C-alpha cells in the first residue's frame, strides 16, 4: 500500500498538496497512476508500467540540477578589482589558496582606481573590490564593506637614499627629493596632496598604483608615499632594493577593505574568495602582532 502521509513528509509537502500534484500529473498523462480505494491507495497497473520512465525522468532532473549547481558554484569566473595596494601580503596569498580549493574557477584580477571599481561593482561586471580609505572617510552605502588591513603612510625609498639615514622623514625633507605621486583618483594622491599643503617638491612624477611606484623607486627615480602594508614583505623590500621610513608627526590610518554590492545575489565562488581575504587578513594582522 502507498502511504500518502509518509510520502508527503519525505517531500516536505502537505498531504493535500501532494495529492493534487499527483492528480494533475494523471490528468496530463491521461492515466491513473494510483488506485484509490476505501482500503487504501496503491500503484495502478498503468502506474507500474510507467514507473521506470518516471524514475528515469527524476534521475535526469536530478543530474541536470547537479550539473547546473556545479556550473554555478565551481566553474564560474570571479572578477576582482583592486587598487594594487596590498598585493604581496593579501592578494597573492588569497588567490593562491583560492586556486587550490577551486581548481576550475578562473579569477580575473583587474587593476583600477576606486571610482572605476565602484562603478563596475554596481554594474555587476566585478564581483569584489579591494580599495583603500583614510580613517574617517565616509563609506558608500551601496556596498557591503569589510576592513582587512590597517596601516600607516610611509616613505618608500632606496637604501642608498639620503633619507634612509633618518629614523623618520619630515615633510620638509620629502620636498627635497623627486617625488613619485599616485595619479588623481587614488587615496594616496589625496593623502599626499593634504600632506604637502600646497607646497611643491623639487620634481614629481605621476603614476598608476603602488606596484609601478615601487618599481620607479627601485630604479632610482625618486621616493613615493604608500601604506606600509604595500611595502613590508614585498620582494623588492625583502631583497633590499627598496625600504621605508615613517613620516614624522603623522598618525594617519590607511584602511584596506574588501567590498561587494549590497543588492543582488553573490555567487558561492565569490563568497568563498571574500572569506579567504578576511581570513588571510586576520592571519597577517596576527603575524604582525607577534612580530613574525
């Protein structure tokens, strides 16, 4: 005998809803799948003949759902926008770990200014964004924002620079050097503009992003001002090609955050990468506190 009550419980449906679904199917097929009598309900002869086909259809639907789920959760491309300010301590380790756990998922890393990243997040052409803020900046309400790293602006220079002999660099000394400044649209451009208060360095360059700034310093073109987490542990810093010194009398905090759009669904792969960034940032902060 067929127990409609037990079947409804297994399917998490009410018994009337299940009965109506079966009757609709019978009307569509033009056959009675179940024999309903006072003594109970059992599968009919026609239903028994159709059973292998019904099972086949259900198996096919289940395979289709699993394939769609795999396509959505595993084989998707995740697009990440970044201002390239924490490439070594955060971006590279997170991408490496993500690749291990998601071998079929492509990650597209796009370097851009903050405004461009925000626009792409809102349009849906980016899933996640890594951007900088100065402490006290207003955070845009359209994004879910999680702080990852907090650092201080420092002077990035070569070890043979005259400024390397100082324990910290006053702004007046910074003005005596060729200064590599981030292009307008980057947080560090805004910070340096505020730091100089209208004063002009001996010579200045303008460039995109921390990575190019560090390379220009390594080539002896001048000095630049970056968050400390952009320099500490960088291959150029580890090899002794570049180093850094604190800015005198400055206590500004620079924040590295990860953002995603508040509205709309977030694919599982993007959520996993987001979680990896948060975990990696916590580990990095812990290592710094331990002095390792």
